[in-house]
C-alpha cells in the first residue's frame, strides 16, 4: 500500500500540525484550542459553550459575538478590532 517514505512524510506533517496546536495553546494564537469559559471583557457576560459563528472567520478560527453588548471576541475572550 504505502511506501515507507509516504508514511514518514505523513507522520512529519501530523507532528508539525500537532506542534502548531500545542504552541497555539500556550501562545494563545489562532492555532490553539481554548477549552475554558470565555467572558466578555466589556460587560462581563459569560459566552455560551455552544456558539453560533457570526462570520466565516469565527467559523474557521473560533470566536464569539457577545449577545449583550455585541462586541466581537476571539476564542480567548479578547476583543477583536473591526
């Protein structure tokens, strides 16, 4: 089926993607995964665990639109400038 070279290439790519996600968790960038609760910095409203993305950017990279004050937040709860 697969040759050893193809398996090695797939393993290297998977390792690099995993490294990006792990780095993103600590650097709090768009590659990371946030499992914590997000609170709006303006009105202190906790965002719902199950979100409805308001844009393609939110669908791809995560983020919220606060239902109370309508601020756009990233997945870490930081306000996004428009």
